[in-house]
């Protein structure tokens, strides 16, 4: 069987590579000469004041003549933008002049890392290695609020934007009549680049709420995302860049916490805990960075937004911890969202061997080397050590990940990954864990030069203690996307023995086949700027090695057809209609509501057909009050389901906003099921007293979990990337039989300081 899979992988590889050839067109259009900015070195002092009165800015050639991206992608921008650049030994300076219809600009708050939508802002994108794959983004809005992000995988999808990355840089903005100016001061030490560079790829895009248009220096078609790294001009340096000076930073922290678990009857009072540790960032070269951590503490990380889970499988939550973020795509872009061999959130989490629940596991120390070796080769090495847990019969574990990514052709790459979880000192513990778990894999990722073809094909192999068959994972995706249409083919095969403990693999022993077709229409008149019709079909087969006797080998376990019509309005509102027909055969007893009495389940071996309809509407985010609403109605297994979810937000400019996230589901299944009313309500109050002092209060009530969570986080950024945090967390049991009892409570204070050596 595995030989057949390897042959299939090789055929898929040949098929995908066949579309990698170079070309002189993008989206089928002949590429014109790439525009460029000329940037000259200066010895003049640049003052960050929002006034472009330094001569050095005007010694080079600026970027101007911006194009509309929305509502049309074939017109020059109404609100034009001009970009001026200069640099010295330590910094890049960028001055941006943003013309507008008036000066009634919008900001949701003064908090760093704002959202692009509903906000007058400009973003600078630097592809410092000219690889069309990775880039650094720095943004600012008209009120001087800043954001930064890492772009990966060509920035062709929203999830390729990582705003959790944080680093040192400075900037300011000033509002004038009918325009505003932003000034950026970006240290060379903050970004990675090749010593001796003479050219970087660059683009700038902007949200102009006064003209209600999204604009970009490069002309980008609407069927592509505005941050797509295919569409970039050049920064041409007047002389080769030198390696920045010594690049060594230490980020120590001190923390104190009071915690109490009220469900532990042996704990009579709150525990006091004090912590000390920190991170270090060492620039090995202009492209490689070494991150070190000792006794890391992630108490300041915002809590995950809860979800109502009506599915049979684990829910994916993104990584938010700062240590894992820079070059994170090197490690976590392997596999797919449905199955990947490395999921960094597995580190620092173990399983209570008595209850099976996930529990926190202390990380003792770790190191990570990542970045560019040259313009075509990226490497990543990660090693983390966790503490033993004698109370759970668990030893210390060591986690090692090695990744390599080599660019081939013009934009494609070949990548290799190895993941190892190894028990340390396991001989002193029982048999409640695996002594090791390893995965090795190879992938080819396609991005054709003409930007029409994209995709990937991969083969992974697990090496585990268990004597199981089919320890493999194979996946192939091939997509053709033109301005007017998109065609995609996907197949995925995961063996029962592919047990990647450090990965995210919610389902095994499956074969998935999935074609998809999308069509775009761009009306020349009317209120709608774009129509998108999409059809997705998926067949899921059970391979037959999971031990179930319900279905023969390679029997059809599920199939689903989804049709969607999306409308993008010129007002920036969006409306969509979706219908989904599902056929599913259950292999295990299952309660989709998760609130029924024990033993009340849909039985294994039963088959269900059901249809669901859904409407989604997002209002104009430029308004003081905006909302997202998504009603649904239809069949659900052997019964009926209807619900309503969404968000309502009121902006109190510029000091913050109040938002209400809500999700209600009414589910009525056949007897003996009781009708279920599932509520998930999450008010959020976000206050920004200044650009350095923030208070966020997040409340989540989830009756599916019988839990009310309160999380309040105060943050004072007293120096660049240096913060004081005060975090309060409270959880209550909301079951009526427990009389609203306290589950656990914590108060944590933490201070971090970024120190350049």
C-alpha cells in the first residue's frame, strides 16, 4: 500500500512541477516594466514629526501614481499617495503623503495592531530577499497608530498575514487639510536581508475611507488579495547594503501570580507564584536569527475566542505566543490546515493521564535558529525542553523540529521537515505515554511565474512505537486561478498509523477527493463591484484500518456539496448565500449538542442526509456602528437546526470600541434527544487611553461548556516592545445545579523589557 502511495506522490509531483515553468505574464497579462523607487544614503538628521521638510527625502525617486484595487481595479486612485525614502547606517526612513477628500479620518482605537478595514491607514511591504514568498509589513494610520506583521507563502491568503509578530521600530503621523502624512523609522536590525543587497521588492497599499477605496502602488486585480507578493515594484539602493552592526537583544521578565483552583478540594487558599526568565534574540547574520528562551511565561497572551462545537473533531486555534512567531511559516506551513506534522501549541501542553484533559506543561528552555542562508535557501531549527509531571506519571519531553526550504524555478520551492518528540528519563515512569513520536516529510510547493497555477504535493511518514500499518500522509492540491474563474483539485490520504503527536491531525484513515470551481463577475455599473459563484464537492472515504466493522474498506463515509454566491458592494459591505448538502455515516456514537444526558447519542452505523442554508452580511465598517450577522436554517442529522451568529461593534473614536460576539443555535433532534438551546455570548470592551495604555475586558459565556469566563488585561507599553501587564482571569460553572460556583481564578502581573546590547 505505501509503495502505491509513494508512486502516487511521485506522479503528483511530476504533474504539479509541469506547471512551474517561467513566463513573462502575470494572470495572463504581459508584464510591463517594473516601477522602482531610488533610495539614497543621507547624513542629514531625520526628525519624526509628520513634516516632510528634510531634503534627503527628495534626493531619490518617489513612488506615486497609485491604482485602485477596490471598488475597481483598472482606474487610477482618486486619493493619490506619494512615498519618499532615504536611509543611514542604522535606519530606513519612509515618508508617506496620503491625499484624501477631507480630514474626517477613522480609527477604531489607539491600540497597536489595528485592523485594516474601516480604518484610514497605509501599509509598507518589504520583500528583502526578492523571493515573492516572505515579507515584512509595517503600517500606520492617520492617528499614528502602528502595526507590524510577517507575510508568508506569497501572502496569497488571509492566514498568511501574522500580526502577532512584534519588534522595534518608530513612527508618527500628522493630519492636514485633505491629506495626512506618516513617517516611518525602521531599524535595519529589525528586518532580515542579504548583505550586499542592491534591490528589494516593495509595495504599498492603503485604505482611504474618505474616497471609500483601497489603493495600491502596483495594479492588483481584484481576484487576488491586496497583499499578494506577486505584485511588487523595486527599491533600488544607491550602494550595496552592509550588514547592520551587532544585533543582540535580551528581553527579561518578572512575574507574580495568585491562582486558585476551586474545583480542587485540597486547595484551601490561593497559591502565590513568582517567575523570572526571558528571551534573547541574536543576529547570527543579516538573514539568520537565533532565539533563546529560559522559563518562558505566556500569561499576557490573550485568551482564545471560544466556539460552539457541533463537529465531531478537534477545533484548531492559532498560535499567539511571541517566541514561536518569527519565521513561524518555516515550521507550521507543512501539511495543510486539516493535517500538519507540527503545531507549536502542542509544546507546553500535556495530557492528564487520569482524565484525558489537556493541562499546562512548564517549558524549561528552548532555542530556535531560523531565517535565510541565501536568497534561495531558508532553514529552521527548534529545540524545546519541558518539565516532568510526576503527578501525571509523565516524564520531561524534548521537542526538536528541523525545516529546510529551497526555492526552485522562479517562485516555487521544495521543503523538508523532521519532527521529534522524545521522552527524557522515561525509565522512572509508567507506560501511560509514548517514548518517542517522529515525523519526516518532503513537499513541493508550486507558484508559477505567471501567477495562474499554484498548489502543493507532499509525502510524510511517521515513525512511532505502535505497530500500525499505513504511517503515511499524502496530499496534492492544484489550482488554476484567472481573473474570471478558479478551478481546484485536491486529494488527501492519511493512514491510520500517521500519529503525529506534535501535529494537528484530527482525522486519520481517510481518503478525500475534492474538486472546486469559482466564477467571478465584475459589473461596470450598479451597487455591486463583484459577484463570486463557488461550488465545492467533497467525497471522504474510510480506508478501513481504524478497526470499525461498519463499512468495507474504502467505503464512502461522507460526501458534501456546497454552493455559494458572494456579493461585494461598493460601500464595502458584503453579502453571501450558501447552501450545503451533507451525507454522513457515523462510526462512533455522537451527541452533536454535547449537552444531553449521558448515553443519549446518535448511534454508530447510522447514516444521515441533511441540507442547511446560510446567509451572511457584513455592514460598512466605516460607520460608527457596524455589524456582521449570519443566520442559518435547515436539517441537522435526524432533526432540525436554526441559529444566528455574528458581531455588533460600536466605535468610540479614538478611545476604543465595545463589541458583542454572539452565537445561538437551536437544535431539535428526534427522541430521546431534548431540544437544545446553545448560547455563546462574548462581550468585549477595548479601551485605549493613549497609544501606550490599553485595557481589554473579554467576557465569554458558553452554556455548551457550562462556563463563564472573564478575562481583563491591562497593558502599559512604557518603552518600545517593553510592557507591564496586569491580567485577571475568572471562570465560573454556570450549570443550574452548581449554583454559579467559582471554578478557578488568577491574577498575574508581569513586566518585560527589551534591552539592546
